[in-house]
C-alpha cells in the first residue's frame, strides 16, 4: 500500500507543479502542495488566477509596478485605490520560442 500511495502523491505533485508554474506560481511550492494534498492541490492550482495576465498599475508614490488587485504598495506602504482606467495596463505578452528565432 505504501509504494502505491507515494507514486500517486508524487504524480499529483508533478501535475500540480506544472499547472501552478504555467499560471506564474512557484514550481516547488505547488509541487509540495500537490504532493501533500493529492487531488485537492491540483484542484487549487487549476482554480487559481493566472498571474501573467493580471492587469498592472504604478504606485503614485514610488512608481513601483504592482498588480491591480494589490491594495498596499509592497515597496513604500502607500494605500492604493482604484486607479483611472487609463492608468491600468496589461502586462506584455510573453514571447514564445517558435524555432524561427
């Protein structure tokens, strides 16, 4: 019974890590979550938001670029309110290697 559970847990861990990494998370953190909580970890990774596609804005005090959902600037501690829509920007698309580069 022990080896089968370890195999299933590690398999779920790797699957969870790959899904979490594709959404902008830490591979090793999702690997740990998926291995300790097989099934639940994978479901959590699938349901998390994709960090790479979240809109961004600049802090008015220090100019740090933060995600739109951040309420306090992590650099200077300024409280951030909902900005004017013209100040919100989408992150640049990630370049993919196509083999022609």
